[in-house]
C-alpha cells in the first residue's frame, strides 16, 4: 500500500485507482475503496452506488468538474490526474470543485505530483497528494506544502486577497 | 515606485530560499532536467548557447538608483561587466553561473528585485508606457493598475502552469499605444467614463511570434473594481481551453481566433458572473495605497528656462539632442530625457557596470533617484528640470548616451540573436551594426525622420520585428543565415503587423536592401512625410520593385 499526504499528514493510501486501460482487462474488486475514470462512472453509476465501500472519480485533463456536477454530493473523493506536472488544467478544476460547486470531500492530486507544485495545488483546493513514488514524500511534505508565509491572492482557504487581510500580515511581521 | 511592505520583502526572501533549495536538489540529482527546467524558467533562468541567461524583473522598467548600483555589483561580480535591456523593459545577464543564481537573487532581494516569472508558461512581468506618470498625454498614471495586476499575478496558484507564456500590458494614453497593448496576450486600456470614473477596455489575443496578430476587444468597459475578477476570468478560460499539444498553437491568440472573440467573451462573462462583486473586488483603500506609492516627486515650481533657451540657440549639438532625445513632460519646466544605448559599435541595449553606476549617480543628482528602461532598449531619466538639461547632456555625452538618434534609423531595436541566444536562426547584432555604419551621417539620419527598425534573430520576435516600420527577421535556410524583411509595421499608433516583402536575403545583402528601401522613400516622400506615412500612401509594390526589380 502506497503513501500519500492527506490534510498535512503522511498516511497509507486506502484507495485503489483504476484507469480505463485496467478496467478493460479486469473488473473492479468487490470490496475496498476505488477510484474510477469519469466515463466508467457515468456508465456504471447505478451499480457503483450500490457498493458498500466508497467510490471516487478521477478527472483527466479535458474532463471538467461540470461533467460531474450533479454527482458530487454522492462522491467522497474526486481525483485529478496530472499526466505531466506542466499540464496546469487541474488547478482550475480543483478551484472550481471547491469554489463553484462547494465540494467538501477529498480532492486528490494523482500522477506526476511533485514537491515543487504542492504549494500551488494546496491553495487551489487539493487536500490529498499522491506524491510520485520515486520521490521523498517526507521532504515534499516538509518543504513543499508551505514554502511561503505570504500570498497575494485569494484562495480556497481564504477568499480574501491580500488587500482585505493586510492587517493580519502586518501584525505577524511585528512579532 | 512601489514601496515594499515587510511582507512583500518576506515573500522575496522566502522565494530565494525556495530557489536555493531547488538549485541544490537539481545539482544533487534529485530533480530531473525537465523538472528543473520549468522551475528555473519561472525564475528567469535560460540555458543559452554559451552560458545561462538570467532575466531580472524590472516592473514598468523602473529602477531606483540603489537598484542600479546593486545591478552594477552583480554584473561585476557574476557576469562579464555587461547587462542587457530587453524589449520588455527587463534586465538580462548573459553569463551567470547556474550555481551562483541563488546568491545573485539574494543580493537582488536586498533591493526589492527578483526574477520571479520572467520566463516560463506563466504570467510575465507587466509592462506599460515608459513615460508613465510624466507623459502629458496620459489620462492617468497607469502604474498603480500595473502594480495591482503584478501582485495578483505573482505566484498566482492557478496560473503557474499555463499552456504558454502570458504577457499583460497597460496603456493610459488615448489614440496611441506606447505600451503595445494591441500585441499582448491581454492589453488593458485605461478609460474614463462620462462621470470620470476609471474603467478598462480589455483586449485579448494579441501577440507577435510565429503567428502575429492584434488582439480583439473582449471587455468594452470593465469598472476598476472588477479589474482582477475580469482578468482572472480571461485566464481561467485560457488555462482550461488553451492548446497544450502544440507549443506553436498554445498562445491565447490562437484560442481567441479559433473560438472567435464573441465566444471567448461569452466564456469569460460566464466566469466573471460568478466572481463579480466577490472578495476579489478592489477596494478604494487598496487603490489609494498603491497610488500613493507612485506619487509625483517634489518638482520645483518656476524653473527658469532662460539659460536653456540661450544654450539651445548657441549650441547646435545640444539643440539637436534636445529635440531628438528629450520628451515633453506633464510638469512645466521639466523634460523626460532618454539615454540612447544605441551608439554605433555597441550592442543595442547593452550597459556596463560602470555605466549603471554612472546612471545611478545621474538619477540621484537630476531625476529624483530613478531611471527607467524602455521597450526600445534605451533608458530614461524621467524628471529632469529644464535648467539642468545642459549639464545632463554634457554628462550623457561623456558617457556615450547622448547619440541624438532616438526614434531614428540608427536607434535599432535588436534581440541578442545568434551571438548569444540558443533559439536564434541568425545573428541580429552585426546586422544592426551594419545598418548603423551605413547610415553614419547624422544630418542624413535626421533628414530621414522617424523610423523604427527592429531585428529579431528568430520568429519568437523578441526584437519586435513585426511592428518595426522596417522589420528584419533571421531565418534559417538549409543551415544558412537569411533575413526576411517586412515593411509597414507600427508600434506607435495602434500596433500594426508589417507585411513581408518577398524572398529573404543573405547577411551581407541586408544593408544594401535597406539602402534601396530608404532611397525609394526619399525619392517619393512628400514634404515632411515620415517613412511610415509614405509607405502607407504608396504601398508595398514600389518598394518591392526597387529591391527585387
Ligand atoms: S527573437 Fe529568437 S533569437 Fe532573438 S532573443 Fe528571442 S528567441 Fe533569441
């Protein structure tokens, strides 16, 4: 079982993710938490909702939260796949999940997930990170999640941009 | 100039620490080439033909004297004693060592400078008119709006990995485009409504490069309170739908063109409907705070210009310089003085460490401690009193910054090209020098009048060749350097993309071709008619005939 960062801690990964290719070869296990592709979810929604163990959906680049909007209430987890860390569409998707659709479940970054992007990912709404298996997850957590104590923009944790919370930063800097 | 608060400074220090660690991990083999590439680019570090190149951010081109001195130190210590003013008003170092960059950044951070987002697929430095704040034609100072945008763009978590680079410019002059907003990914035109309230006409989808085009108006009048939500909406649409498969189709201009401005606007409006009126709405207090950072200096009133007048009458060289290299000022008794970095034989836009120090001294003595970079690769002392102009001219002359060629044929804009840049198809610096040498008679140069010559070493167009009245582009033909010439571009009124003349030329033919173009102009011009007007009147054909016929 792999590890991931969840809400600021390193924990065992309780979920098994299946991509479209895998699901052509094998069927889903009867038990255990699973993450399935959007198309698979749409096709097997009724059956998946019957499962006693939880189901999450994974969005690929090009698959937007709007495609899942009506189902979000039934989902404890949405994963967003980064096939390459440079493909930044997932940042807008996470942000939309949180601010447009008010999704409060787990938003998990999967794929090419690396230390140097965690700070941004966290700010747009990811709370879970499957750091790439060949990388040091502890270092990612300790140095990647909060390299900055100052931010200018609003984000999903605080909808106020700097000009509506400057006094707080100024107080901090006086200490 | 924007004055850093404690937290702005803290952000810079944290950035230096972060980048130092990234460099360390790269050198230790913990980051792959590709991973580090994206990180170093977001910090302005390219690996060039012979060495890395570090692009240092200079918001709105403004440099305080202390910053100039620090740059001089950096250039002395870490480079070969030169730096380069880029067409986006930034400063580039051409020979830093990758290992030294964290130390360079540390020094720069000490004077509120950095290299954040000067490259990479993110929102780049915001640019505006180099005479912002002193230009008598502007309706208000655009810099506070630039600074508001800059802060929103700095480490914006959603827009750090865009499909491609993203450039925003702000213009506050009606009927002219000194900031080139027409050819930016987003152009922001400052307007006043009938009540005098500020708002913005927002353009999107302009750009030079491989597929040059001017942008389309997306927002007719965006009230100032909504500036950031509106920009955020444009960026979100682009981040989601911009092409990510083909680098050459990834700029926003391609998306705007593919969808059509109408459809793009519709998508933006849908995002904007959600953000409008929310917490991102700008507050009066914030705008006032930022405006306060760009206060007018304490000008002297009643500056006596009798001495200036007699110097102008008596000294022909000074007179010529005054009329060519200085610009009108909002404040009576003051002029903006342009330092031309285009002396023949010198790389356009290059400045040495000693010169930086000297400019810092001049800025302190004559211009409230500030200088600026221009997008024409010159520098400006924006606030010089009339009774000090003669003195300033003498000193600039001694430094080699008083060549009276601003806006004339030898004031050539050229990218570093094949001498330094690894993307180049051809050299640009020797071409510039060749033209400067051919037109070495200053009387003739003046007689020719305003003429923008722009040279780029490849179609990335860093030398803005598309908007030169005469544009020269380096192309590669079977491994040989060739040059394609365009005519009729302009970056003075609303930006306009020039038209290709025809087949390209070898390097040693270029000056001869320019000569023919100029001769045809001289033969055909009406009295006092500038080159570009003659071109627009008679069209491409006679020029083609003269060159290829
Ligand atoms: S235009 Fe091309 S050659 Fe010139 S600096 Fe830009 S990338 Fe390099």
